[in-house]
C-alpha cells in the first residue's frame, strides 16, 4: 500500500462521515466565479484575569468575487481573531459570516468543518507542515480530507507543486526545504481543496526577503486567475500587491484604500 493510499485509509477512519446537507452540497458545485465573503456586526470578547478583551467590536466586511484584499493593523488589533472566525476555527459572540452564500453561524460543528474543507484554504505564518511527510504527501493529505480519492489527491498535489515550481521537491521532507519553499508547499496544501476563499495570516512573516518575494509573486499570480484572497500582513510591500488595503485597530475597521498593485 502506497503512502497516499495509507493516508486515505486513515483519513476515512478519522474524519467524520458526510452528513447530508443540501445547501452545502449545492454550494460545493464548482463555480468559475468564487462567491463573495460577507461579514456583518462581528463581535468577539475573550475573558482574561484582569479584564475582558474585546477582540472584535462590530466588524463589517465584504470581499467580492475574485478580489484580493489585504488586512493591516498593529499587533492586538484583532486581525488574526477575525481570520479564525472566518475560517470557522472559533465562534463569534455576535454577528454573521457568509461564505459561498452560507451563513456559518447557522451550521453545526460537523457541517462547519465540512464547509471549511470545501470552501476555505488556510495559510499560516509558520507553515504547520507535517515533518514526517514529503511535500507531495502534505498537499495530497489536504485533498484527501476534502474528499478526493487517492489517485485524484496525488494528481492534484503534483499539479499544484508543478504550478508553484516545486515538483522536483515533491519527495523532500519540509526540513530539507527553504522557508520560501515550505511556504509554497503550505500554499499548495491550502489550494488542494479548490477553495472559494483563501485566508492567509502573515504568510511572509517568517520569511527572509527572498522568500517573501516568492510568496508575494505567487499571491499575485493566484489573484490573476481569479482566486479570492483575504490576507493579514504587516508588510506594506506585500499589501501593495492587493486590490485594496483595509486597516484595523482595536477590533474595528478604520477604512480602506485602493492600491496600485496588479489587478486581473
């Protein structure tokens, strides 16, 4: 049994079996124009020893189909909290999030996880690759979790690595890759489920200037072919590649500016 088939067997044992859901099934139908993201009145407060932390204080945001939006703000402004709520990794206290036309707060935990597997790609600052798996296996695993068969998952992983210029590194473990290469593998993994929305949390934050340039170029290329992207970044240079920049402070959005970055 090959490694991808073994991962498929493990995945089918560990992942919750699909629950019939007509709305999610309909939304999973491929759409050449990715649906928009709509956020309304999002609030989140965390309890702390000294005083409650109001991470989000009523956030409204719309990301159009195929749009590339950069979210900027100082540490503690609520950017990462917002991305976690959009990805369904946490629940808001108030407000709504719609992805692919589906209100996420109305979904059970199981259906929310399925929606995330179908429609959301996540890129983190520190890669979060599985060290004992090759680059190919890391990407294929994400496709398996999204429901692909082993042969389909392997083909999808190879195609993505080829597109990202990493096919010759397919058999390498993450430890043998540069920071920029590891982040490109992580981005390939995030794209394995053909997501409606790609969420990136400081994707260049752990990279040197060369690695950051690689990722910046990759995001620009992805946007050109229609990928919807919402990216948190501290880098003005990286943000300039987006269509617009939204600024955030103290849990609220302060406004936005259009950029001169490349657009489709």
